[in-house]
C-alpha cells in the first residue's frame, strides 16, 4: 500500500478544524472523510454541483462526467483510499466554474446559485428585452454552517496558510489548493500540479468571489503551492475590485 503523508515534514501535530483548514492538513481531512463516510461525502459532492455542468450562459462548458469517484466506489470499504484522497481534494477532476459556484454557495449562506454572465439585454431604444434574476438552485448547507466555515477561511487569510491573499482593511475568506496530477506523473519524477486559491470578500458581507487557478506552474519546488503563487493573484484582484465597488475598508487596532 502507498503511504500518504502530510505535506509538512513531521506533520502538524494535533489540530482543530480551523487549524486544519489553515494548514491544509491532508491527514486531518482524510480522517474527516472516513468519519463522514462515502455516502455522505458523495451527497455533498453532488449538492455542491460537482457532478453536473453549472449551466452558465456561455458556449462550450465542459462536463467532468467520469472524472470523479462514484458513490459506490467511495462507500466501498475496500477502496478507502479513494475516499481518503478525495477528502483532501485529489484523484478527481472538476471545472473552474464548478469550484467558484461551490465557493459562492459557502459565501451565500449555503445557497447554491445559478451562475450567469449576461444580466440584462437592452433594445436600441434602451428598453429591457430580458433581465436575469438570481436563482437559488438549492440549499447545500445551513446558514450557520456557512457562517462557521466562512469564519474559518477568514482566519486562514488573516495570518494563516492563506495569508498571501490578505488585503489591509478588508476581511477576506479563502482556501488554498495544491493538487498533484497523479494520472500523468512519471515514476521517480516530480509531477505537475494545479495551484489554486478560491475565496470571497468581505467575509462578513460577501460581494465578490475569486478563483485563481494556475495549471502546471513552472516554478521551483518550494514555490508551487496555492498559498504561495495563487493567493497573491487573488490579493491583487480583491485589492482592485473592492474599492472599485465602493466597499470601504474597515480597520481595527
């Protein structure tokens, strides 16, 4: 059997849930996945929209059908490795639109929204031909769970593992990701990764969500983490768009 280790040499020691989110501790989430069980894991995987196209109003949205573990596999005691690795975000593939839509559900009090690009279509005389109203697909998690997870991700940005996305005066919430491309890794060689950061701000009144995804970044081994190279890109995005939307910074001591 293959041994899956923590990315930190020597491990993180004892962690609570917020600490595990901040540290991106694989063994913690492996343990959580096994405790939740394959049936419940797949239920939330599905509810967050990771098994269907989002249906966004753009041509060419790709399907990820067949690129994730089925409920039968995840719930099979003989394939615990599939559930364990899925629990920390590897051995399956999802689209960027699925990720940002799921992250927005956490921001929206647990409501999974229908994403769209075109808000309004106007006639030459300025009259409205069509106007799109926000549509709630379903309630994925409770508002209380949404609030608690948002607070954990805000703490991660405020001095934790996602601190490179921090913007002075604003409460940013987010999660880093560094996923190995196991299926194309050659034995004995350093494989490629997908480094990412996804989050939203202000954490206590979300207005903007951002996903920065770097596919196969060609940087040094110690630099190819989502928290190292993707979070700074999100920081620049938040720092630009929040003042543009007239969201005033708020400072404490």
